[in-house]
C-alpha cells in the first residue's frame, strides 16, 4: 500500500533558503522611489531590518537559515506531504494527487515561515516594535506568534470589515500579546484622511499597509513587516518546495504539474521556485498559480510599475496590478484580495515560465467541501482556489486516461474562516467577474512618469 503521509525527520529541515534571483533568465526590475530613481538600501532600512534589505536584493543562490529560526520552525516543520488517496478515489481519476500541508503551523498557514525569520532579523537589529497589516488575519496571527517568541511588541492594522467579521482571529493575535486596531484608524495621517472623506470606510489591505508603513517610518524603535509580495518573503517560503521535492523523491515520484493559490505570491514562490532549476534543465513540469476571477491580478491585470499601498507611500514595483486604489468586491469571501503580486512571480509569468488560472468563488467552495469530505481537512478559502484547479486537472485525466502526478500547496486550514463557509452554505455568495471598465480605469491611475 503506498504511503498516505510522507514525513521527513527534523534533521531533514532545509538548512538554506533558495534564492531564485540567482537563476533568473533576466535580472529583476529595480524598485523605484518617488523621484523615479531606484530605491537605495539606506531608504529601505528606514522601515526594514538590514538583513532583510540585503536578502531583498541578494543574488546569492543559497542563504543559510539562522539556527534561532530553525529551532522555532522545528516546532511544526518539516510539514507532512499527503497522498490524497481518498480524493483520487472520490474523483475516480488515474491521476496521483499530493498536497503539502502548511496548516500544521501554530497559526494555521504557511505565513509563520516568514514571520519567524522577519521577527528574528528585527530583534538582532535592536528593533523593539513591529507594525503590519492584515486582511483576513492570517499574516497578523503569524507575526503576533513570531513577535511573542522574540519578545517584540506587535501592532496589527486589521482591515475593519475583517476585524468585525472574524473576531477569533483578533483573539488569537491578542492571545499572543499583539495589539490589534481596526483600520482605517485615527492614529495615522493616512487613516484620518480616508475617514474624513468616508467615516464608514470598511478598510482595505492597501489602506492598512499605508497606516503600518507610516507609523514605522515615524519611529526609530519600530519597523514594518509584510507577509507576502517582497522577495525576502518568497525566499523564506522556499522551505515548502525544498521539502516537497525531497518527500516526493522518497516515494520515487516527481510532479507533472504544481498548483498553488496566489494572493501576493508567497506560497506560489515558496513551493515552485525550488523546482525551477529542473524546468530550466529541460524537465517537463507545469507551474500554475491560481487566483480568483473577482481579483484577477495575473490573468487580467496590467504589467506596470505601481505602488504597493493605496496612499502611495511604498516604492513602485514592476508587477501585475489592478491599480493601487483597488477595492475588492464586498461579495468576495475567498481571500486573495491584494491588488498587486510579487515582482518575481509577475516576471516569471510575463516570461512564460509560470502559468496562471482564475477560478470563480462558488466553484472554489464546492471544491473545498468535496476535499474536506474526502480528506477530512477543512481548507482555508484561499487554498480552495488551488483545489478547484487540481480537481479540474484530475477530472481531465479521467477523460484522457493519463496518470499524471499533481502536487499542490494546501496553504492553510479554514478553522477561523468558517463565516466564509457559512456564507457559501447559506447561498449568500455569487460569482463575480472583475469589470472591464474598472481595469481600464486602473490604467489611468497608474503612475505615468515611470519607465514602462
Ligand atoms: C495569505 C494566504 C494565502 C495567499 O498569500 P500568498 O502570499 O499568495 O501565499 C494563501 N493561503 C493562505 C492560507 C494564506 O493565509
């Protein structure tokens, strides 16, 4: 009987992160400052720890994971790789389906992989406080956990609508000792400006980022942290793909195709980058990022320089974007609502090395429920996007009779997002395509002076 759970020893936890920048066919486009010039390391260290700034632009292929970080990762890593025997049977497919389960971390997602590293580097830089933003609460929880482990104060600007709808995520962050504020707040200039125009603004990730960046920039003892998008975050997530590659090797298998849900791109990069060298060496492997049709950043966005936040405080990054003033449709419950995407993922997609698919939300919840009935785990709504794409691929294999090997990231569990499932089960959700007019309008709001 083939294995159900493929596990590694603690000693097999990767010792290094893999830096894909060393192997890119073309160098990444630089981040640009308000003057249109590339941002300097000096400018970035005003809000980021120096080691993280160094990693952001490093071209070194392997970067050692500090002992202190490995010791904490070892609480839940290596994570298990599952063979989805019961899902395969339910789909009656000849395909082999494997999933890498990141929901075993204390916060319930892959995000602590980077939160622990970011807290560590800030601690050794003498920083006392961290600020950040969170939408559904996954990143805020991860950073609260990591901050508590290194004795750092954490302040989380949580998108107001989620603050109200997901009270237990706030309880988790507070249990780990963090302070959680409903964004927009009256504490920052960015927040006050939004509230003066619209006192009932429900908040967005872009607004919460502006608040967290503004605070970090104004205090010497405080730095800002981001849970996705940036190169160093994707770097920290490469433990996922390195472990998965090793686990598949143990059972003598190799993926024909890998799927991962895509918000800012951190679990896509973390899972897929360690397989890119094989692809470059001629291995036939497809790498597919899956996003919602209501926030179709890669599949329909513009590849251009844009800000990472709504107030325009962050540097400009060349990425696929729906425009930094994007407000997600309120009907969308499945996460993955950021207007932009990792510059590295965007570049690899632009160059045809990664693929992308967009899936409608009703199909993602249907897929997640089918998965939970077969495999037991209730997936995070974000992860359901990948599951929907996996099921479609496995059903295609049933038609063609191909026995493909499919791998995906089960990026988290859904235990603190059951309101999203409630909404689906009670018929409150609908599918929504992102309107073409909004895409065209976003084009007009992109910074015009920067090099295309
Ligand atoms: C945050 C999150 C995502 C999306 O973020 P990426 O940076 O694109 O990985 C996906 N799944 C879960 C469970 C998350 O918490």
